[in-house]
């Protein structure tokens, strides 16, 4: 599974669980659309930190880093050294 | 899994307890009448470095881990009967932690030594007259101009607010954005033009804690007083709440321990129908329930603190702890009053004050209802 697929899967199964929503792309806005709210961001960060064994803190805690599956994947790739498409 | 404190932590806790019993045993009833802040006890606590425990030594702190900080607050909650003072100290520490986590190096050098020394009093301003639990629906605006920001709006019930030298203010910088990206934090100092600190509001408990309204009327805030980046306020709020809910319950556990001891002593001493009232199941069960809640509360509180020390998230644990411990404290105090009978209802006995103080614990830092919401969301509901 690629990084973005893990993240997409978490959003669909945990943050959007039980909600009727259309297909989600890597570029779709997550915060401004309300998919990620103040609770969802904490759940997402917990997932990312546990799944990828990283710590997100300080200046990395910016909304723009969590604005889409694409930006989240980039943050994870940067912190883990993993390749985005691998 | 290790449930024991280190030798150093045990010694530190004993030292704090001894200090509080000797130096913080003032007559709280007098302060309740006057509504004054206990300035001298605050200074004594500052002298003991209680406000600097978790901060790096280069900023004047003690360089201890978070669990040790929690232990100090727990000891204060146990041995200092003035829950208002303990809460004021906790607020000071939490403000410092926001600056430590999100401040620039310049901000850390400027403000953290004052946090640690207690020379200046810090507050954080989130709640507004029309937004409490729905905190991020705030209306206070920080409008960008050439020099920084112009702050306009009102904050309400702000702990330490009426006496604060520095306030971390959360305000909307971009109303078109979702709250997670439209809110920012800035540091406002006493004396900034357009910044007014209103008188302290009288409350049913926590009388020495100064809570009041803050008014910002075209208050200019220099750009270098922005805490974190513009638009980072929602994220800072989330982080702060998690630390706060991992921290404040430690004080409540301390109070619970004291209330338990008082209740046991009274139940042994007080006689009715030819025996100690503790021999009656209806009394004994109340006290046993206190002990159960105290022990379980400790487990979740120490766990949350340990997770934070491991640089892990404790969102769920801190919410469970905040909810369980604050509600347990309120119930324990109510039961303690009942066990003390008519005496418990008088102001001659301290349990009535503990009860009044305890009610606030289920409201501030996110009400119990909000904690249920967070926990159920975490379960995918």
C-alpha cells in the first residue's frame, strides 16, 4: 500500500465512516470541506504518528499540511524518508 | 509497565507536600470574603520553582519531564487547600508550554524566564461571551495591518485574566477559512493600548482564582508577538487542550486524596448508635467508592502524562482522565459533605469549600459533555 492509500483509507473508514460521500481524490480539500474538523485532525495525527512511527509537532502543525491527502502524504514522506509512490 | 515513581519523584512530592502544609496554610475564608488573589503564597510557590518545573534550564526552568510536573501539581492539589491558587499556577505552566512548543526563540527568551520565576502572571484567552464549548466559533478579530495586527473583541472568564501581565489571545485572522485555518494566536501584554482587564468575577468556588473579562478595542499587536504562524491557532488550541487535560486532573486527584483522608478520619471518629459511622455500610461504601475512583483516576492520569513524555498523543486518554477525575472529585466532595452531616454543610469544615471548588472542574478545560463527545467520536460514533 502506498502512503496516500493508507491515508485515504483512514479518512474513508474512520473520519467519514457512516457518512454518504462521493469519491475522494488526493487533491480534494479536507479542511475547508469540513471532512477534517478540530476533532478529525487529532484523530488523523494519532493515526499518522502510530502508523508511520513519526512525531508531528511545532511548526509542522499547520492546517496547510493537512489540507489534502496529497499534502498529508508529502509531510509523511518528508518525515519518514519514504518515497511517495512506493 | 512500571507504576512506580522514581526515588527523586517521591522525594520531590514529599517536599512539595511539606512546603504546602507549612507555607500555604493561610485562611482561605478571608480571601473568599475579599476576593483577593493570594499574592504572597504565589510568590512563595514561585520561589520554589513550581512554575518552572517542565521548562529547559536555559530559560530558568527545572528541566524535568512532564510526569514530574504532574506529580508536583498533584502534591499541591493534595496539600494546598486553596484550589484557586493551584489552578492559577497550573495556568501559568500551561501558558509557558504553549510558548515553549510554538514560540520563536526570541519569544522563549523573552517570556519563559518570567513564566518560571512567576515574576509575571500569564493567561490564555479563548472563551468569549457567546462561545464556550464551541470555542473555535470565537468572534474576536485580529486584523492585519502594516505593523502587525489590530485586535478587537471580548474574552470572558479568563483565568488569571484580571491580573495577567501577558495574555495568549486566540483570535480570528481569516473569517473566510475553516476554524482550523482561520484562527491565530498572539501575545498581548498589559499596557498595550486598547487592552482592558476587567475586574474579577465572583464565583461559587475557586474564590482566589481571578477570572474576568478582557476587552480589546483596536489593540495593536506587533507582528513579532504572533505565536506560531498565522492560521495556526486552531492547531495550537487542540494541542493546548490535550496538555491541559493531561495536567489539571492531577490537582483534582490530589484534592480527592485529601478529601478521602478527611472522610476516613471523620468516619472513624464520629460515633452513632454506639459505633463509628464508618461501620455502617452506607457510609463505608461512599468512602470505598472514593478510593476506587482515586486509584483508577491515578492510572489514567499517569498514563496520559507518560504518553506525553514519550512524545505520543494522549487525546483519548486526556479526555477520559479529565472527565472521570473531575466527575469523581465532584462526587467525592458531595459524599464527604454527606458523611460529615450537618457539620459538612457548615463553613467551619473545609469539605463544603472543596465541593464548591469541584464543580468548576467539570466545566473548565472542556465540559464533561464535551469530553463525552470527544470520546464517542474517537470510537467512530
